[in-house]
C-alpha cells in the first residue's frame, strides 16, 4: 500500500486502457491454464480415491448373506485436493529494460489465473538500489550466510481490493512501457530504479517468505 500510495501522490500515470486490452486478450490463455489446472487437480484426487463400507446393508446383496460376508453398501471417498498458492518474484534489474513489457504481460496472465481459480498469490520485485524504508533486512546469527542489503517490494496480492488491483496492474503496464505510444522500454518511478540483480538475496529471503505464506494461507 505504501508503494502504490506514493506512486499516486507523486503523480505517476497509469495505462488503464492498455491493461483492459491486455486483460481481454489474455482471457483465452488464462482459460486454458484454468482448464489444465482443474484437470490435473481432479486426476490427482481420483488417483487417491478409496472405497469404504458404509455400515448399511445393500439390499441387492442381502440374498447372498449365507455365503458372502460383503453385503454392505460401499461409498467412494475422494480426498480433497492440495491447497495451492503462488509466490512470484519479478526481476527489477537494469538488464530487464527491453524485456519488461512482455514480462509484465506474462506476470498478469499468472496473476489473473490465480484470481480465476481462487488461489492466494503474492508478487514481489527484487532490486538493489532503493530507499532504506523498502530494504529487506537480514540479521544473521553465527553460522548464517550474510547478504547485502537489497529491496524487496510487494507489488500485487490476492489481499487487494478489486479497485486497488486494477490500479496497480494499470500502473505496471505504464512502468513496462506497454502501449501504442510507447517504445516498449521500462519506465520505473524514481524511487524504484532498475539497477543490479540481487537474485541470490531474493532466493534467501524466499526461505522465510514462502513458509510464512504457506502458514498464513494454510497451504
């Protein structure tokens, strides 16, 4: 919320029309992802299905009680599928400048998929040149791997309201330079410059973030 509030107050623009266009174009891809997800989930559930006795007599088998002990009704028990969620990390480094537009479009495909199948998600970007307030701090103990300070910014989440989600996606479209008037070059705000690539640091941070995400959402 702090990031997007600052984005608004400092007067950065959004590209709402482009977001709506991309969202509509993505419907086919997202629907395909949803279909594959449901098929695999159902197949997993059926694979674990078991048959159990109910304790009630099956009247169609009652005639065979003299020579057959299995005269009870049976029921198929299908266990619930796994609880899914996605945590995504977006590379916010300088080398992404020319690839940012397509990366943002792909990110939104995944996020819209999560919303369609109603699974929790969090999107972070990692960057090494940002203001102190956005830095991820690691306090190592003896024997831990020490890492450099770096930025880790929570951009999107299933916890957002529909209005905030639309605004943030439209802002990401603008940052990505997507649109008829653009040159497909990233345009990040001044407080989130695209510089180095703290990938290793982000992986180490994920060791805390992902388990917490699982615990919070009971995944």
